[in-house]
């Protein structure tokens, strides 16, 4: 990091509340850093907005002090034309000032429909790819306290359980992917912006954040301020406490489920298991969901189907619980089994198809093939050849 940037970010850190305690970052993230490897690789997701710029600069300074490696990652959804390109240029320039690598990706096509869900799916896929290239131990996000309140209210409307209500977590571990860290989850967005302003650090404003078309924007701009005005209390801090309590409950349930249903957490997944007598619904739901994710790590099944399956399991109603294009989940005499679906070779064999970058091609029912092209530098090529 250049000397001038070091001075800027040191002043930013001094402006953070309790910056002398765990560098001013969330205690759970500080603990994860402390317990991690001697030399760690952090990939920081950076949109160019205030929160992600604060995360990029401050965590780079911390990494330099601790001897860790950092890179930025920016994904251009191509939602906002020229402005989106300027955001990408801004992040690349920030990486140059911080003297760290920057991985930039761009959507293959301009989206005809812009939804937060589809954007997040694309962005997370890109971050996962770059995390593998960089051999990242953790992916860092600039999410902060306001995001917690918005997420909590949105997830209530979607019917989330304890796991969903505990998100976003300051530290979220995954079986086969890098951890997700959110160093500023305990701070409000206004706090981070004030620290940046006091230091003279610039960021980019996303004009789409001021459009109430997106539910999260409407929540931030209208609903939360109105609730706080009516209740005369901070929903943001209340939501943060609720999220913390839900995380504690989710962790406790997960521990109990692993004790009562250990076979459902095995990898590779078992194909047959018996429903324990007297099992609590919360434990069965958690274990059953974990088993399904090991069978096929995908967005499967929908919540309504999962609820019906749990009801059948608890009532010991024999029959088909769930089915997708690959297998059926059956219940018979309190024993659950995963049965592959016999594929009709005549129906699944097809003529060769021409693939075009970024355009999905349907292959068989429920499956598509999609091609991406990448320009590899020497370090990336070497990583691939080494099996990383």
C-alpha cells in the first residue's frame, strides 16, 4: 500500500468506534483471523460503494500489518451502462492505490430483467471462481448493520427459519467453499460514511440504490425510517440483536441435529436411513435439509415441498416425498431412501449443439450447459495446472 494511502486508512481506522479493540472490526471476524493460518488470502468483494470501499481499504491495511494477502473482486452486472463501467474503473484504480490485485468480471449479456436475486446469484458465482483462482481462505463483504435490519424484515415475508433469520452472519463457514466474513456488520452505514468523509476518501454512489422498485431499497428508504419514527426506537440495533439470538439458536439446533441424525451429515450422502422415533420437527427439518443438500447441492426443494415432506416424515405416511429429474425420495416403513430415476436413453441423447459464451443451452430436462471464456494470466494458468 502506498504511503499516502496508509496515512489515509490509518486516519479512517482512528475514526472508527473502538478502533483499538480488534481493529474496530466485528469480534467474530477478529477471532476468525486470529485462529486462521499464519498467512491467509482474503478476497474482498468491492462494488465501489461506501461500505465495500471501507472494507477494502481498512482490511488491506490490517492484512499488511498481519502479513496476509489481499485482492479485490468486482462484478459488472451491466445494469447501468456507462455508470457501471465507471464503477469498475474506480475499483481497479483503488486496487492500484492499495497495491493489490483486482479481479474484474462482466456479465456476458445486458440483462432484460434486473432482480436482486438473479444479480446475487451471478455475483456469488463470479466470487466463487475468483476465490479459487486466488486460493482465498475467506471472501470479505462490506455488509453493515443496516443490511441486517433490511434482510431480517425481507426474510420474514419469505417464511425463513432460524438459519435464514441468522443471516447475514459475521462469519459464515461452508463445507467446500471459503468462509464469508463481514467485518463491519456491527456498524451502521452512516458511521462508515462519516469515517470516510472525515478522512477524505471517495466512493461511488449507485444511482439504482435510490429506486424504490427493488424491495431492499424500499425497505431502506421508506419502511424502516417510518417504523423507527413511529416506535421511537432503532430497528437496526433491535434487528442486530434478533439476528444474534437466531444465530445462537441455529447453532444449537445444528449441534443437536448432528447428534441425533449423524448419518444425514455424512459425505458422500447415505442413500437410506431410518427416521428416529420421537424426533423433534426442528431437528428433523434441519437434518433432512442437510441430507438433501449433500445429495444435490442446489436450490432444491422449494419451501412448500420441504414442509409437506417433513409432515409426511413425522406422520410416517409412506409414499413419495420429493422428486426431481435425477432421483426420488421415498418413505416406506419409517425408512427413507433415495432412488435414482431410470433415464430413457432415447429421450436424453441429443445431437451435438453449438455453444456460445454466456448463452445457456438446454441439454436434458432440468439441466443446461453454459460456456464461459476466460483470459488466463500466468499465475492463474499455473494454479490450474497444479490442481488448485
